[in-house]
C-alpha cells in the first residue's frame, strides 16, 4: 500500500518540478518585457516627419524611460527644431520630455506624458562570461525585436563602464535594454562593431542617472548647455588626471625613446616600412582610444591620439633629408571636420623649442568649442632637428580638453622624447 501511495505522489510531484526547472524561453522573455520597451522617435517640428529613430524602456511608474543620449541629442541641442515622441508595441504613443542626460556615458532619461503599464528593473548581481543575454529594440524600424547573445565581460580598453555583448545590435536598437534570463536589465544598447560585437552601457550607470533624475520630475526644463558643459569638463579632467598620474610609458623607436601608453584605455600599435626607392625607412607607433564622446551628430570628440615616425635617412644627403623632414612636418593632419556650429577654425603657430638636448620645430594648433566655454581641440606636432640623417616626427591630438590640461599633457609628452642611452 505504501508503494502505491509513493508511486501516485511521484506522478503528481515530479512533472511539476520538471516544469518549474524548465529554462525560460525567448518567447516568454519577449512577452514579459515588451510592454516596457518603446520606440523613440525624433521628429522635425516644421514637417512633423521622422528625423531619426531609437529605442528606450520604462524604468519608473512616473513614466521615466532610459535611452541613449545620442538618440535624443537633436532635441537637446535644438528644441526649437526637434521634438521626441514614443511608440509602444501595443500602439500607445505620446510625447517625450528630455529630463536628464549623462553625455560621457551616452545615456539619457526621458519622461512620457502618459504612465506605463510595465516597467523594467535593473539587476544587482554579477554575470559570468558566457551567460545568456537578450537585447531588445527596434532595428531599422522593423518592429520590436529580441536578439539572443551572451555576456563577454567588461570592456577593458574603455574609460567608461561598458559591457562587451556578443550578439547583433543594429541601427534603431540604440537605447533599448539588454536583459538576463530573469528579465532584469544588465545594460543599455549603445554601439556595435559588427560581426556579433556589441557594446552596452553598464546598467548601474543608467540606474544612477535615474536616481539623480527623480528630483527633476515636475521641475522646469534644465539648461542643458550648462549641464553638458559641466559634464564634458569634468570628464576631461578625470581622463587627463588619470593619464598624468600614470605618466607616459617610454618605448624605444630607433635611436630614440618616445612616449607610449601607460593606461588600458589608450592602446598602441607599431609598424615599419622601407622606402627603398626614396632611400629612407620609417618605423611608426600609433596610439589612440576606442572611446569617443558623442556630443552631436556632426561633433564626436576623441580624447587623445598620438603618432611617432622614426625616419632613417642615412642614405640621403643632408639637403634631401632636411627636405624630407619638411614634407613630414607640413603633412601633419589636424581633424578635417569643418568649423561651423560646434567648433571654430584651428589657429596655429610655429616655434623652435629645446628639450632633453633635442631641438624641435613644433606647431601648436587650437580651436574652441563654441557652445562649451573652456573646452578646446588641441594639436601638437614636432620634428627633431639634431641629426642630418635620423629624426623623430611626432603628432599629438587632444579632444575636448582645457588649456591647462593641454599644456600639462604636452609638456609631459615632449619631455618623454629622448635619445636612447
């Protein structure tokens, strides 16, 4: 009799347990989160036509939603020309007000004029590499879509808290959530490098902006020009303080020592080429960051990049070598985006300076951010003049930097160029 009872209980209990342990399906997750995910539309005020599209998701019963700054940047810069609205999967729509922004991290909080039926919550736990993730958004205006991928760790070569997501992110998905198997947000879709390489703003960054934004509900619209200027200024201060605290790492280049990267967000590559027909050879090192700050559609700022060329002209006479150095010096490029709404023309001056028993011909170029007082793009270029057959040509670019930090970085950079001993 006991065996019969156990057998009957087994028939009742075990199927129930099996059902409870069944993995969540993509369909289940999609149905669970889709009421909270919206399409963010930017429209021209005059024509009422769509200018751009992105995604977002509700995170507060007050109608607050997260998206990317680059999705709503036109509304911030030109509220007289653009407005924002949302469209939900159910067909619900309404106006969006930009409440707060975090420009360096490329996130924003917007508020809908109606209350949501569903909100998403952020995850507090840690993920292991390979954990399943699901990105949600509106790719290419094709309708709400969920894309399965995986967590590939934090992005080591970034100054910001970015997540490396192995999965497809497409235009229109920017600002949408990436969730775990429990439907909790772990990041915000922000960028893709193609070939299943995606990047997310870490969820805690968006949550921190949300917490700072709650006090703004019901308040007048912020002066975004002042806010963005403060954020950009603070961001460059932190970047260059970190760079200057660690200093430049020295690396050999021919008979010289030149500055190289000492921080993980600044990466360097080297190469060499023989110009046999021109009777000289060149060794190069290029260092740059993967991050750029989206300020406006036609204004994206890269904080630092530099390049060195060691020019070996032992087979040239002194006059030909001198002419070659002039060619390198004159060919040094500055950013080619045109001055206009955001930046002034570059103003340059040429000098002769001495450092570490080396003589340099240098040019220093500067242009100002028109909207954000105290921020500049800075270019330094130089060539050594001490030897008739060997020289270093160098270029340094700093984007969105204060004059004080530009001078500090330039001095440290110049001091790091020496003869090898």
